[in-house]
C-alpha cells in the first residue's frame, strides 16, 4: 500500500486536535543521545523550549554526552538528566560498553518509575531502542518515536533493523519529518499507517537577516565585504558529502568570477584532517575555512551569500531551514526531505547526490550571478515564513500529545495524518 499524499505545510492549514486535555503539570520526557549541536539535538532544544512556553513540563534524558546546548536548554526551564556514569569511549572493549549500557538502562528505568511521565518521546535510533524499550518496562503508557534520517544505518547493523521493527508494534506514534522517511517506515518496515505522522521541522524565523550583524560577523571572520561566502553547516561525517564539495570547488574554481570563501561549520567526527588534506591536494585550501562546532551557526549563515547541503542521505535538515531563513539561496542534494523544502529554480538549486560536477555547476551559477542569488534568497525566506516556522511545528506536537493523552492515534490529528491510496 503506497503512501499517496500527506497533509503538509503547503496545503490549507488544518485545525489541531481539540484541546480536550488539561496539560497543567503534564510532562513530556524526551530521550536523546547527546546535547551536541547537531540538527536533531537543536530540534529537540527548540521544540522543548516552545512546549514549555505553552504550558508543558519538559525533561530531557541524555544517554551519552553533554554538549553546548545544555546551558541554553536549562536556562529555558528544561530539566536535563544524565546517567551517573562516564560517557563511553570508542577505545573501550565491547564488554565495558555493554556494562555501561545496562547501567544506563537501569538508571533510566528508575527515573521513569519515580517521575511517571505520561509520554516518553525518543529521538534518533539509539534513543528509540533504549528509551522506548525501558519505557515499556517502566509502564509508561504513551511512547513516541521520531525518525529524522533515512534508515541506511539498519543495513549495517541488523540489531537495529530487528529491534526497531519489533518496537514499531509497541509504540503509539511513529513520527517522521519527510515523506521519504514515511515511505520507508510504512513500506519497508511495516509501520502501521494509523500510528504514522508527518511533522516538518520548524525554526524561529522571527528575526529577519540584519545588515549590521552580517557586517560584524564577516569582519570577525576576516571576510571582505566583496567576498562571496558559501557555507555548509553539517557535522563532519562522511555521508554529509564534504569530500564532494571539495572536489566540486576544485572543478568550479577556474570559472568563479569573484573572490570566494567556503565556511565549514560542524563537529568533527574524525574526518576533519582528511578533508583538510583533500582541500590542499585539490588546491582550494586557502579558500576553505574549517570553523568546527559553533554556537553562532545562524549568525554565520546570516553573514553568508550561499548555503550548501550536499548530503548523500538526509532526513530533514535544520541547517537547511536556517539557511533559507537567512535569505540564502540553497544548493542541496535530492535526498530525504531536501527537495520538500527547497523548490528547484525558485528558492535554490536541487542536484543529484554524489555528483561533484553538478555541484560545481550550481556553485558557478550562483557565485557569478548576484541577482539570481537575491531572487532565490527572498523566495527562500518567504517559504520558511509560510511553511516551516517553529509555531507550526509545535502546534503539531501539541495537537499530537493532547490527542494521545485522550486515547487517540496520529491518524486522528488531521495536520499530521498520513493518507494512503486505500483510505483516500
């Protein structure tokens, strides 16, 4: 049974589920892997803070590592909990990692039994496998999962494949942030349609791009006013396509008519050194700045002229939305939800993944045409305001949680309901 259509942000805005549940004192208990500045983590932080503003209590349980988002979330009123054991190290033997996992699961079980939240919401695969399993044992009545990436990881780890498909039958709501993920969950993994829901990511787009702050950030980064700045905000992981970008820059460089720089923003998961060596080999190292993990990514985007997301796989990128909100024309690969956000030839350029030559052509086109950059950038920001604000996103979560507490399913919430051929 194919997924035929989905209520999404381009349709007439539907009403949320009726507010028939009193949420005073009700707790949403998120389970996440870390508080590093990744797209999923930033999404949890933004949603948590917005849920608190409308009356929910929010707790976030962090399985592995603390990170830069801790202070922001804590100051917004989010309760953050950690297991009483040091983070796992990649050098640890398997037995020690397993022992830590059991300790974490036992601690989480105790916390859930003590706090008795009505809803546990796990975000990303490891949090799903651990968080929802433990929530079942602890008797948590409502269990929610968010899938924010395509399921390629299941092909390299059969344990995830088996465990997640079993958990789908015991989870009240299975959420995805793009149509491609909905299709995988239903068609490949057997997730039942009534429990599936599509909730697009949303961002705070209230602040318009600011010329003064743009100039200040460019000065801080030693970027001349006339330099065309391209920025990629993505953790340094092979599937994010940074190597393709470096190869594309080498191809594009002879045709670029302006001084240019590329800013690489993201946590280094072990490939930073090889990427810098690749840039040197391709002769583009002087133009590529590796800035590492940054808390000011949105300010850096505001100081840029073009945004890039050249992933080989993707769910739905927060960084993509932030680039569009900064009025940047985006160059993105046609994977996951990228083409659901970026309209090719209207708000940016959509290219096939793993094709440096196509990426080079798109870079040359936008670097050399300021008028086209401005046209696409204005349309990109308007699309964010129309479709991808945090207000729309949190309205969907609020409607879902209220519906679940009232005994309903995701199919009962019109704004996130998945439709099939059979159901029309």
